[in-house]
């Protein structure tokens, strides 16, 4: 997995690309979130457009990322969920935890 970082205004957007699985993508996501935390980024948008699959370990890392940012007073939102990832978040009831959007501009405006 790869993560590309970009900014729109004061929102840090992490474009996630590839599967987030045990042993593949977990460390990259953790490092990106830890780096954002150290740089005092308080508004983070996770873009899942290019994430075809997320396993339970990957899901756990997304939740850990959300928790670590919100604990520091920040906000994490999600945009562009693929159907498989949306289904996983729905089954685990995490769609009620994460604020999700279909449109990046609307997600950014919601901060």
C-alpha cells in the first residue's frame, strides 16, 4: 500500500492506495497518522477511493488512527469508500462512528 499526502486549506488528506492488510499497509498508515499527530494536524481526511480491500487488522489500524487523533482533539473523516470497505464498516457498525462522505469537497467543508 502507498499513502500520498496533500493539503486543502487546513485539512490533511491521506490518499490511501492499495489493500490494507496484516503485514501490508498497516505500518504505512500508522506512520502517516503518527506523523500527522506530531505535526499538529487536527483535521484529517482518509480517502479510500483506491482501497479495494481492508482486513480486520487494517480495520483495527483505522480505528486506532481515529482514536489517536481524536484523543489529541483532532477530527478524522472518511471519503470515497469502496463497496467492500463500506460493507465491512456497516457489518461492524463502524459506519455509526466514522463520518463518511462521497464527495471530497463536501467532506472538507464539513470540518
